[in-house]
C-alpha cells in the first residue's frame, strides 16, 4: 500500500526546558496526527529533553545539537527537514488545544490559496493561568487578509481595526515553498529575527487566513513574552534598524 503523504510538519524547538517540553508534547499528542510529521530540534545542554521525547514521541524525528547552536540555527535546521506542503513552528513552552490540528488541516484544505494560516490565541503564564485571549470580535470563523496590508501594518505600526490577533512566528502555519524562498531566519540579526522573518514571508505571500478560534496557547513568563507589549496588542514596530536593513537587502534580490 502506498504511504500517504503528510500535509504539515510541526517543528518543535527546545532548549533546557524539559518540564515545559513535556506539557507541550502532551498537548500535541492529544491531537489527530494522521496528516502530520513531527520534528523536534533540541538545543539543550543535557539529555533530559531527549528522555521526554523518547517517552512521549519515540517515532518523531529528533535531533540534538552537539555542540549547541543558537535558536535561529536550530529553528532553520528543523524547517529544512520538512517534506510537507506546510510548516508550523511550536515553541517548547507553548501548547495546542485538542482540536488545533483538525482545525488547521480543515482550513488548509478549504482555502489552499492561503499562504499563511494562523489562529486566535490564548496568552497564559508559566502556571497555565489565562492572562488574555487574542480573538477578533468579528462573528466569523475565518477572516481573510491581504499580505501586503498586514506587512504595511507591521512595518509602520498602524492600527488596523479588524486586525486584533497578532501574527507571531510560533503558531504560524506557512507554505514550505515560501520558507525556502525566504532563506530562513537570519542569524546575523541580534534580536527580532522572528520579525524580520515575518516581513520576508509576508512579502512573498498574497493571502492570509485567520482561524478565529483561540486554539494556540502562548506562554508569557513573569509578565514578559519575547515580544513587545505593543506587538501583543496587534501593533508591531520595526524595533531594530538591522531588521529593516536586512529586509531591504532581501527585497533587492
């Protein structure tokens, strides 16, 4: 019998957070994984996370970087192994709702012209206490956006009334072919390399689709996430000159 091709690869990146990784993988395992490949890139200093993966997902593609590398290179390495049409980045301290994959797969099949798909999300603290829900007040299950409009929003910091759910790298589903064209995350940028990646992939995209259901759980540690407070309101400023300079050079190619 011919092996069925998978539709999406979930790339889980982790580093020295075996406890969080366990919760993340347990949430992932509660989903229907029939059309999903799983790749776990480990940048830990010890083998604790390796033991978690072996216990929960022994058949997943797993690698540990020895010597350790940085987060950007670990993420790009995960992405490079994808053989499916779509990729999802899942951080080790985030979690998925039980129906996350089913909702995404359904959306991908229903709207194959969407280059990027993302979902409303729940912000939680390190104890899994809900802090905030990012969901639009538009009474629609799916909301379509033009990539150009969202890129302008990101770069200029303009508030778009209907844009109430921030587009973040973790939890973003995007076409693998678009990732290949971006050249990946840029390790030469000290910070906000995820923002620069979003700029690039938006520049290559035409349509975005928001699943207006809070089914991705994003962890905020001690009141701070890796992003600015403005970004969590759906307003993102370009932050670093290096990000803009890198993006301009990308656009010249």
